C-alpha cells in the first residue's frame, strides 16, 4: 500500500509540474530547435487588401457602444473594406438605438434571446467577406490589429488567427487583475511558442479571425465558442496563427466574486470542449496538434487540478508512514505555498496590493474553479443562456 501511495505521489508531482512548468520548458526547447533547422520566413501585407467583416456580439451593452465605435474608427484599415456588424439578439436596453446612429454599421437583431453561440451561428449567414474577425464589445483593439491579422493570412496554411488578450494596467491594481495579468502574460508566451512549433491551441473571443468559408455551426449550448470554432478549423488541416501584434485590451475583473463566476464558466467550457473535441485526443491522427492540445489544455481542465489537491494528503501520509526527509521538505514547501495563497485571499478581500501573494492565490483560485466547473455543468446542462456563453 505504501509503495502504491509513493507511485501515486510522484506521478502526481510529475503531471502537475509538466502541466504548469514542464510543458513550457519543453515547448521553448522544441521551438528553438525548429528555428535552427527551419528559420521562420517573415510575412508581408498584401498590396490588395481584402474585404473583412468585424463581427461584434453584444447583449445589453449600451454603456460601451460609444467607446467601442470610437475604437473601430481608429482601426488602420480602408473604411470601404472594413464592414462592421453587431449582432444584438435579445437586447432590451438602448443598444440598438445607439447603434442606429452609426450609418456604416449593420445591426442584426432578433427579440428572441438564444445565447451568444446561437447569435454567432445566425450572424455568419449574413457575412459575405472572405475573412471574419470576432471581437467582444468590451475590448478595445490596437490601431494596427486588422492589418497584422491579414498579414498572417498570407500564409495559405493559416485558417485562423488568434490575437493577444491584454489586461489593462491600472494604478489601483487589485489581486484579481494582478494575478490575471500575470497569468495572461504567461499564457501569451505559451500561445506564441505553440504557434511557432505548429499551431496555437485555440483562440480567445476578445480577438480572433477566421477564413469565413471554414466556419461550422456550433451547438447553441456551447460555452467556449471561440475555442471550439478555432480548433475545429485546426482539425480540418489548417493552423491557428498567434499574432501578438494584434491585441485586445480588457479590464481585469473588479472583485473575486465576478472573477470566480467567469473562471468557473470558462473551466466548465473547457470540460465541455474535451468531450466535444474527443477526436482531437487521437495522437495518431492529429499528431503534433493533439500533443499540444493535451499538454496545454486537456491536462489543465481535467486531471491536473484533482492531482494538485491530492498531493497534500498524500504527502502528509507519507511523512507519517515513512518520515523521509525528502517528503518532509516537500510538505513544508506545500504548506508555505498554501499559506501564501491564504494570505493572498485575505489581501484580495481587503483590496490590498501585495503582488508576491497574487500568483499563488490566483493559481489556487483557478484550480478550485476547475473542480467547481463539474457542478456548474451539471446544473446548467441543456441550457444555452447568454450569461453562460459571455466571458466577462
């Protein structure tokens, strides 16, 4: 029995380490080797710029309409080639009235509220351009974003382009946005390396683009429409390019309650995605893409959080049974980490900025939400409300 616990303990440590640190190290090394053997060729923007559609899904976004439209006006792309479409089904505030004041904007509205995924499925039937760029109403794009995305599409193997999500820095940073900002910087680096090795593993709804012809309708209860859509394109043999020169700026969550609801929905969407993209787990069929998908996404959304929380009781039992110095050292390190996370939780409640506590707190916070996502899926099974699909 003791030997079994030892095996389980060390296997758990290896998987947890690989998921959060080891994969990043391995990915970095593989990219460096690839760059040595096959130097990356720079892409250039085509002289004849294609028509593109900027698709914005919104539900009751009256407070952000002006800011978003002002941001659209700053985008450096020929105005006659940039078509802006808002899909606002079910909106009950003044969103549609405000959008009506912009003559060059197309508004798709249906009184029935069926959720974000249903809205996107419906809106795509109206798009005639070869490229569609998706963005959220509450995120602001950098001026060069459209041109940078279209530069990536000059590679015929690219079927989807994932932009970068950036968290807005504020003087009065809090534990949530501080931890989230660090997480997204690390995530952005992993996405960039994934893209250089073979393909990015999914795209974020704040900013991503596709070849319109590759769009496939999704079930209306889909939680992570951006993730599912982008990976379905990759499964067709295309690649997801990661473009950090095209980015969307979003404010960090204001408090832990808001952030918790958002992270639980995302984690639930991750679990749902694993089930709906189960074919992608086949390493023999999808090769490198499957390896990246399992390493970067599947482990985080499935076994790793459970193994992480299993480590402490396993470690405690082994210290009691064997008393080996190595197990004692690891137990002490775990205790220190959990204490830092606990202090971070206290600081978050008091809105006190101590950055050294943000990372362990946010790390534990994310993993707890993965476990909570199981109950979320059970509770919302079969429902497709906008709140479930909307992220933030």
